[in-house]
C-alpha cells in the first residue's frame, strides 16, 4: 500500500470541500436541535448582565397566549402548545387538516439570585424575550478598597 499525496495547487478547493463534508455532524443527530420525537426545539440565547439575565427564544408562528412560563425555585420552564383544526367543505369534497406544535425548555438559574417578583416577558415578531432581574444582594459590586490601620 502506498500513500498518495494530494496536490493542493492543482485542486485547492477539493480538500477543503472534502474535509468540510466529513467534519459536519452528519451521523450525530443527537447534537442537533431536535427532540427525541424528531421535532425541532426553539433555539435560545441567554445573556447575563450585571443586573439581570436575558433569555431570547425564536418561536415564529406562535401567539403570546400559547406560552406557559414557570419559575419553580431556580428552575425556569418555558413551554408552548398550539393546536390548529381547519375544515374546508365544498360541493364534491371535504378536507380536514390538523396541526399540533409543542415544546418545553428548562433552564436552571443560579440559586437565590433571581428577583422573582419583577420578571417580565414579551413576545414580538416571533421572538419571546424574558428579562429576569437579579436580587440586589446578588449583584456584583465593584472592588472595595480596604484601608490598613
């Protein structure tokens, strides 16, 4: 058996294309944004600032009444269920279509940090946004200079 050396000058794009093809997660389906039932789960962006946490979740096609947001201790659960039933009757035929969408995402927040009474949520243009303020005592304060006596 002999090793073949690729001439990168002759076909510069081929190795990159080949390497890109095999480096994708083609056979690793559990790492994608799919649930165990092969349905997609909305992506979430979570950001922590000095004063609060921000959660953004992309959920196009939903209404704000479709969401259920629950904080139990330091566990935040965002779920949604949407059902649709459409019926079209004409002279010679009848057509019925059903649709059902649901998901649930759970996030664990740092213990004893969240100001539960001031959490706000907005749903606009397919994006659910939560602002979760921190308790005053949990906010990081700037460095304190300690004087030596």
